[in-house]
C-alpha cells in the first residue's frame, strides 16, 4: 500500500485520515473486549524467570529491587504481621522450654537407671553431688507436730545431744539430728511463729514444704526424704517418731554394717491386715487394691523407726510426684519399694519394748536401738515416761562418743 500526501485519491489508495480512524476504531474494539483499560495485573499473575531461566507464576511473592538476582519475598498483610510474629516467638519459647525439660528428664532418668541397675553413677552426677558437701553416716529426722513441744523437750533432755554436743556429733560422728515439721495451712500463723521462735532457741528443726495434718503423713514422709537427701549426703536417712527412745550409737552400729549395700530398707518388718471397716484405727480407704476382704499388707517396716539407704532416698526424691500415698505412711513407704531390687532387713533391735524389756536386754549386753510401747504405737505418755526408759535402757553417753562407725 502506498501513501499520498494529498486529500482524496483516485488510484485506489487509502487516505491518512481513514487510516487513523481505522486504527482508533480497532483500538477501541480491543479495549471493549479485553476490559483491561488502565488495570494493573495482580501480583500473582506476574511472570518472572526462575533460577533455571523458565517463567513461573508467583503467588504472594514480589521482586526485590537493589539486587541483581531474582529473589522471592513473601507478601503479607501488615495487619496480620504482628500477631504472626508473636505466635512465632511463643512457639520458639515453648520449643526451648520443652528441650530444656527433656534434657533434665534425660539426666534424671540416667541417674535413676544407674541407681536401679546397681551401675556406677555417672561422673557428672558424682561431681555435682560432692562439691561443697561432706559425707555423713546418717540423717535422723524426728517426725513432730505443732502440738508436741513437750515431747520435743523430753527428747532434748534425754537421748538427743544439745548445743555444742550436737555440733560435735555432726562433725566427729557424721550424724545429723533434726525435728521435721512443715507449715500450717495458713502460712505465717501463730503456730508457725511459735516453731520459728523454738528453732531460734535450739536450732534443731528441719522445715519442709508440707502442710501439717495427721492424714498427710505419707506426703510428709516423702517430702522429708526428698529434702534430706538434697541437704546432706549421707549413707542412711532415718525417720523416727517423737515418742520413741533411741540409742544413737547402737543405731549407728546397726546401719554401718550395711553401708556397702546400695539399696537397703531397714526396720522391724511386719504384715498386718488390711482394715476395710470405716471408722476403725488404721482404716484403709483403698482396701480394695489389696485383693479380697481379709487380705494382708505386703511386708513393710513399722512406722516408729526405719532407715533407708541413699539410693532409695534419691529414688523417692526423683519420683516423688508420681509415688502413690496410702493413708498409712509406713504402708506407703513399703509400696514405693515394691518392684525395686531393694533388700529388706528385719532387725528387732529397732522395736524393743519399754522396761522391763529393753532393760533386761541392756543388762544382757544386747542394747536396743529403739524402744516404745506397741499398744500406743510409741511410748505411752512419752513426755514423762521417756525419762524412765532413758534411765533404764540408755546405752550411756560414753558409748556414743567412743563409738567408731
């Protein structure tokens, strides 16, 4: 086609005016059918070369200026950005917490497995335990209550050394003695303040994180062992009631015979009936767990005095949150060792009667380690009668200071 500068044409050519109108019409028709006039394409319809030189659709991405190579950047609504960041931070914190707990759990399991299998404890545990801690023969925890001030005083003036003698007992003989007590339901009340004043005077209490109450003795026993093993590194941990007379040197000689055994449970072993009649003394609410009516408990040490080795005390400390508590604390303790490779040692020197029983045995050279009345589960009227027991059945002060364990 040829163009002419003139107006009309007689040679069949198309004038410039008609050409312009034809182009403009075509352009309008194109806009009408595409409906894309002045509309920017969506971000997800942009095509760009990827790393292989191919084109791909981008959804939720954009190109970053200032860099030579192509790069994806996630497009986000700024309204949602802050909540997403907070959630991400919370997830990271939770992951870190879980990882930390898993590490601690793994360490506890390793120690527990070593204890249960009789394997040597890992060096890191030995190092952490030994730093700044001396080794003791035994820790004697005397279970007491807020209302037992007279019982405590009677013990202080009979078989439990006081003041400098108690410190000497710790330093020279490796024997720790403390009255064990928790706190009242209203912490800081008058009974708590009375115990604090008594402790300032004598300095012989071990306060534990436990709410006092007769029906909570199993929990108190568990907390005592867990606390004692964290405070003192001893071969044995002893629990004794505050209405029992104890000959410390004789007890030390009995326990020292078993220091090389890793898991020992020492006491006067018994197996009484499971009492299912509500209202009677020592009633067991969970009697159904022990089989049919008239069944008997498994063998366990009587609650007036018993001792366990460090490995067993550590086992209680590690598993204290999952160990079941029965109504009777001596039954609870025995149940915690069922299934463990623990040696039960029945020693009748730990449960002698009051005079004349312990007196005759002392005269025969067979001194008792602990004396009490079975009918009272302790010395009857111990505030006054413990003096009689001490005068007739005590091993003598020289026996303690001359003892070698």
